[in-house]
């Protein structure tokens, strides 16, 4: 009986340990905020200056569902090329988690990426936009909101195009995103 209890406890510890070994995206952000290879910003949704844009009701609902953006970008250089490969693999591993639902893949002249979300398709709380270029580096954007839905993402892109937002307030990451 003691052997069964010990075996069960050992199995429970192993299972808990293996579950805890998968780093969350939020933990990844926190762990790399001070890393000199990364640029990190937390941006309130109000920076988009949507209050002056003429928005449809759907676009306004999309904007109202936003809270903030978390940006984390790895700027690749000749000196950190090996770190870039390691960090890119870590992010891809985190994004493989079954909790993330893929919304779309991105393949552009700037690089490849993916848009995923967490939550129920009718009440999305977080959208993750990941893009990488082997020349420039990669960027992760967490769009945090309340009860967003996939249609809101399209509406949001249309609203941003209508706004007067030109990247003000992004500092170093704005330069990075421009290339």
C-alpha cells in the first residue's frame, strides 16, 4: 500500500512539474522586459486617437473592447544572431499551446507571422500578433481587451486606418517596426 501511495505521489509531482515547465506568453514578456536584446512597451488603447476618427458603430464597438497593447520586440543584430534563433524557437513553442486559436497566418514582404487568440470566439480577451523576419528580428503584440470577437479585429484595422495615428508614442519600437 505504501508503494502505491509513493508511486502515486511521485507521478503527481512529475505531472505537475511537466505542466509547469511550459512558459506562458505573459511570463515570457515579464522575463524579457529587462533583456537588452528586447524592446518592451505597454501602451494604452487611447494612444490610437480613435476619438477623433469618424467610426461606424462596429468600429466603435471594436475600439471600446480594447484595453491596452503589450509590445515585445527582439531587434536582431550580428552580435545576437544565436540568441535570436533561441528566442524565436521559444516563442514558437509557447504559441503551439492548444489554448491559442489561430485566426490567420501572415506572409508578407516583411516576414511571416500569425494572429492567434485566447478565449471563446465570441468573447476574446487577448489577441496575439507574432511576426518574424530573419533579417530584422521578431515582434509580439498582445492586444488585451474585453469581449472582443474576430470581427472586431477586422473592424479595428479599419478604424486604425481612419484614425490620425502615425506611430507617436512608440519610441524605439516604432523605429524597429519601420525596419
